[in-house]
C-alpha cells in the first residue's frame, strides 16, 4: 500500500473509532468514504471475494443469532450510557450521559457540539488555562472541563450548574476520569483543584462570584433561548463587578449557530451591559466527532 493511501486509511479508521467510542449514531459514520476506499484500494480484492462468497451461500443463520436478536429487542433500554472521547495525549475523557436529549427536565445531561468545539480550542491554546483558575458556567456533562483538566494543567477548575441531577452526574464524571474533588485529601498533588458548584445565574451574587476568583470563565452551548441569554448576561455583569476586588477574568463563550436571531440577541445584550466582544478565529483542530455541517462560533468577551 502506498504511503499516501496508508495515511488516508489511518484517518478513516480513526474517524470510525472516534464515532464508535463517542456512541454517535450510525448514520454519522463515514460509510461512503469507506465504500470508496474499499473499491479503490489495491488490497480490496480479497475482501470483495469474501463478500461475494458470503452472498452466494443461501444457508439460514444459526438459531442462536435469532435468540440473541430477540433478547436485544426485548431488553429495556437504558436511560444512561457511556461515551469516550480520545485525546491527543493518547488518553481519553469518558462520560456517563443520558441517552435522551432532555431528561429530568434539563438538557444538561448530554454533551453538546459546542462543548466539543470549545474543548478542541482549549487543547490548541493551553496557555490560556495553564496555572490558572477556570470557572465554567453551565458545565453539563463535563466534557470541556475534563479535557482542560487533562490537557491544559489549570491550577483549579470549577464546574458549575444549577440542576441537582446535572451536578450529581458531574461529580460522578469527575471521579470516573481519575480526578478528585477538592475535599478529597487523597487528591494528587499534580492535579488541579476540582470543585463542582451549584450556581444559579439568576440569584448568584457578586460576593459569591468573587469567592471563585476566576482567571478564566468559559461556557458552551448556553445560548439556547432568550431567557438563558438574559440570565447569562446578568451573571457576566456581576462578574464584571468583581473588578473592584480583582482583575477581570478572560471570558470565552462557544455556541452552535442554530438561530441567527438568538446570536444577535446575545451580542445586543452584551452591548447594553457594556461588555465588549470579538469573534475568535475558527480553529483547525478536529479531534472530536460532531456534525461537520454545523456552524460553530466563539466570542472572547472583555468585562
């Protein structure tokens, strides 16, 4: 196999591997690329021969296969599953997530695409987080924060959310990935101090936010409705008020552009709050499996 053909095959296999470990839907797999590769590959003659022989055999499958299929179809579907996301270091982030987009009255129990996009950007820009305290607003399942903790060496990381079920799952995912929560006296010295905090944007006070002392604030896929946008801008205004006591943190907000009007509302409200913003350039690093046709964006805010 030629070197360039081998490299293309390796990339295709990695694409399948990443989607499989992240439990992506089968229709998202690059089947057409695989078919084209098999047709064009100099090594595909044997595979085609095997397939033709299989098609020529008209024997019935074993009864055991039918029994196994019946058991699978009758089994009660689990409401929780595990997804793994491979990191450039060779490690991974493994998450327990809900199998439903909405469960327990929240969308925070699954990983959304902008969280993957923000994690990729963070891995490409580790200096933003190294030896700094990071506060994440609306952490959800925890993918972004866990990737940063494993790849960017922050001094401290604060996961936050307001829903009790999300917080419970977050704590479990932190432990699942070999990190310790702050109160754990057995925590590794070379690991960041990790906290999971309940934070309601509508009631959080300047005093409460000041106690976090964040150097960096991040959020991903939290611009899903006007009410959430107003609450987010409100908590950002209170973070800006913390400047009397400490240096204002850097703020990065990543989102999927689903509705341009929603994005326009966010930037308009930022302007009314006196918060300047600029668009971060799109990064080239594609580590995680998410829908490529989606438009991703990230803003750098100045409080």
